[in-house]
């Protein structure tokens, strides 16, 4: 694989995904409206019971609206990861995915390019969401907006790799919505996106355990600490490990001779 050819291919993949996103205005609006509704409606009600949230181990006290904003950024990346994987299922049915995968470039590189493109789109959505929230006085420290970027990259890659893994299992576009609901809602509600982990423990030990080991929870905590210029080492390592596992299985799943794209008859789909 020559570096020049790889750069051209990566540029083409990212440009295609970006243009697809910009042309689908409904997708952009939906990606913003959903978390904004949660932020301005649900957070207002939750604050009356939680008021100030605490993020350990530094015992940082923050307004609950700011606390939940990090969880909703995670929601944006989670839904974008699933949406990107939906486009992969569509491309596979239409044939464009097969055209991409039969190119002379390594399969892992092509899939990583798709993943990077989807992550770039999710980061763009996240910062637009933060811009809108800023005008409603939901603001993080200025340094936090810079330190948030690498956290968004890793969280976006992990959640996008999860979506890519799921798309390798799905044969038909019609089955994807059910799988999305089966994955997205349990991951979101069994996480620290809306409530601190200590608050979850007060209500249910089982839910606390599930939320602790939920990769989405760790991605949210990574984003939450980054918004305040802090680094959560455990969340970083957990999210990184989840990304490596999801991506490895996804690359295997898209291998026509070994993965889930193999038909029962033995040939590639």
C-alpha cells in the first residue's frame, strides 16, 4: 500500500461521507433536536432533585445542565455511529460497499477510513450542539472545548466501531431499526449519561453494575472530564480497549472468507 494512494482513498472516503451528511439536512437537524430537547426539557426537571452534580475522583461540582450536556454529546456520537453503520448496510445492498472493499487497498484501511469519516461528522455535530447550548448559558470552561476534541475522537471511534460491528451482522436494511433500538436505548439508559453513578447505586445495585461496565458510560465520563480540562485515565483505557475489540471484530466480520458476510452456502454475500 503506497502512502499516496492511501491518502487519496482516505480523502475520497471522508469527502463522500461529509457531502452525504451535508446534503441530508434532515439528518443534521434530527441529530441536534433530539439532544437539545433532552437538555432543555429533561434537565430542567432533573435539576430540582439533583441540583449540583459531583464527578469523582476530583470532587468537581458542576451544574446539572452542564453535567447532562456531556451525556447528550455522547448520545449524538452514539446515534451518529449507528446512522453511519446504517449507511454501510445500505451501501452493501446497493453494491457501492462491495466496490469499495474489492479495491487493492487493505480492508482494515478502508473500514478505518469509513470510521474516521463518521467520527468527523459526529464531532462536527457535537460542537454545533455545544454552540447552541452556549447561547442558553450552558457553558464549560474555554479550555474544556479544546481538551474535549481528543476525547470526542476516541469516543466517536469506539461508538462508530460498535455500529460497524453491528452492520457486519445485519444482512438486510429492514432488520437494522430493530437492532438499533435493541442496542441504543439499553446503552443510553443503563449509563451515566443522565445520572451520576453514585445516584444510580442508590436506586439499584444491578443497574449500577451494568452502568459501570457499559462502554458508553466510560465514553461519557471521558467526555465529561475533558469538558473541564481533566483526564480520566480509567475511562480512557476502557474506551480505548472497547474500540480495539469492536474494530477487530468488525474487520473480521467484513472479511468475505471468514466473517459474517459469508453466506450459508459458503460464498461471500
